């Protein structure tokens, strides 16, 4: 844990490589000190179809955690993540970060080799 899921507007690919966004998010999660490095999983999905009142491109990061982290730790993580996204140097963009608690008792995982 965590799962760092990056959602972004596909027009951004003309300005930045999505892998750079994923790497930024992953590095920020590593630097937070909240997780073991091997437990962090980061991925991205781009959207062709989206709309909003302001018509801005966007990057939205949802960090999914097993429940149990303090509100203080989650707020610190979201603030650090937003700061890291701002340092990407993009203009006219909506940047958002969401921390989501996963239900520990219903989470299932299997690694098949």
C-alpha cells in the first residue's frame, strides 16, 4: 500500500510525458516516510472525454490506503503531493489530490508467479 492512481487529461501529453507525472507521484509517496518503498504502487490513466466549467486540463491523484492512518498523516501526504504536482511547472491546470481509505477487511490481494 498505497495505490497512487493518477488521472489526467490526455491533451496534457502534448506538454508532459505521463510517466514523469507517475514518477513524481511515486517519488513523493516514497519521500513521505509513511510507506515501505516496495509497497508503493503507482499508475496513470488518461482521459480523452471530460468537461468542466473552466475547461482546464487536470491531474487528479487518488491515493488509496488501507484504513488506519491518522487525519494528520493523510493531510500531510495530500499537501506534499499537491506541492510536488505544482513543481511540474504546468500552467492553466486543475491539480487535485484525494486520500481514500480502503476497507481493510474486504481488501484481497494475490501475487501469481
